[in-house]
C-alpha cells in the first residue's frame, strides 16, 4: 500500500470518528435542552397548580387564649366566620367597599369592643391584625364586624397587607342583616 492510500484511509477514519462525536454531542445538547424545557415548564406549572398567593385571611390561636385574625383580601367572609366558630368565636363578618358601613342598629348592642391595642375588650386591633378574646363574648352574643377598604394610611394600617377600617360591636340575641350605607 502506498503512502497516499494510507493517508486516504486515515482521513476517512478520522471523518467517520468526527461525525460520530458530533452526533453524540448533538444528542447531549438535545437531551440537555429537553431537561431544561421540562424544568422551566415545572417551574411555571407547579405554582399555577398549587398557588403562590397568600390566603384571603389567617386565623391562629395566641398563647394567651386570644384568637388572631389577619385580613389579606376581602374574600370568604362566610368561611372566616366558620373558622372563628371553631376557635370559640361567634362572629358576623361583612366586607364593604371604602366609604361604606352597615346601617345601625343591627341588634341589641352590649359589651365593649375597643379598637385600641391595650384595651380589655372583646376585640382589639394590634400589629396590622385583630386579636379577639372569646372569653369576653357572652353565651348569646355575636361579635359583629364590618371591614371596609380604605386608602387612608395610618400608623396602624402601614402594618397591614390590605388597608381596611373596622366597625365592630357585640350584639346580644339576633343579629340583623348588613344594610350598606355611606359611612
């Protein structure tokens, strides 16, 4: 065999080897791209299916026996009432637009509902939320609360995720419906 023939055979072998390497690299790139696409799809789909938004509200029990309520959105008032009932708080909750309130009276008002953080009332606004003391709500009493959206920022509302104002009362006996009126 002559030198040129050896050179030609070596050249053909090299070209074949390079082509096989290119196919392996291309397969790896395609596989890597597919994995990246799946990861991106999962990163989008999982939060869409499970939800990343915070709940409309949160209810928790404090060590001192009070019940903490934090409102994030004006949604699910009926469910909030049910969750408070599980914590021993009979409540009637209304969500209203800014500048609105429920027409009084909604029943026989008794007991004390103060909105200051240091009061001994059944409900107190504190740290951007509301602390309710079930022990201060009588057997036949309902804590009636009307949350209204507000755009007025105060020292208290700066701590809240949702700006709201609150009108609250303790009503003994039957609670009337909320008839919305201008505040």
